[in-house]
C-alpha cells in the first residue's frame, strides 16, 4: 500500500509539472512566449517590464521546483538526495536565468536559438530528466 501511495505522489508531481506547462499563458507574465512561437525573422522584440518578467520566471521556477522535488523524493525516498536535487536545480536556474536575462538585455544579440534553448532550461523542468537517471545510477552503485 505504501508503495502505491509513493507512485501516486510521483504521478501527482508529474501532473503538477504538466499543469504548469498547460496553464503558462494564463498564470505567468511572459511576453516572449508569443515571440518565440512566431519562429520567424519577422517576430518583433516585445515590450516588457523587467520586474514582472523576473518575478514571473522565479514563480514558475518555484512551482516547477516544488513538483520536481515531489517526484524525486517519492521515487528515491531519500531526504538528502531530495535536498541535493533542490540545490542542483537551483544552481542550474541561477546560471541559466542570469545568462538568459543578459540575452534579453542585448535583444538576443548572442544568438536567437541559444536564447530560445537557454530559456527552456529554466522555464521547463529539463534538469529533472537528468537527475532521475543520475540518482537511479547512484542508487544502483551504492545500494542505498
């Protein structure tokens, strides 16, 4: 029964991640959603408010972090690994967000596609797809 509850919690975490993605237009302030969806050279760099943009990205990251940690915790049932996952995800977020904001500041002067994929790293829980196999391998190697 306890194993079933763990998998229900993992499933709920995954549904939460899907929900964040599905409701992105309604919940978050992100004028770059439409900009990147245009996917052509005629897309006009949008006007935006820096504070609202940064707060919205941090809010989205926080929701993704919460649901990602639920998934990690209930798959591995190890509090220390859950904390390590949180630290790793936050480090990736800090690096990618600061780089992305620099790209925005320079009107994607570095590269449009680089900016597009960099943005994906902090608005979507891609790092979770790396952490789960990493921790699974770690579990097999240590027998934890």
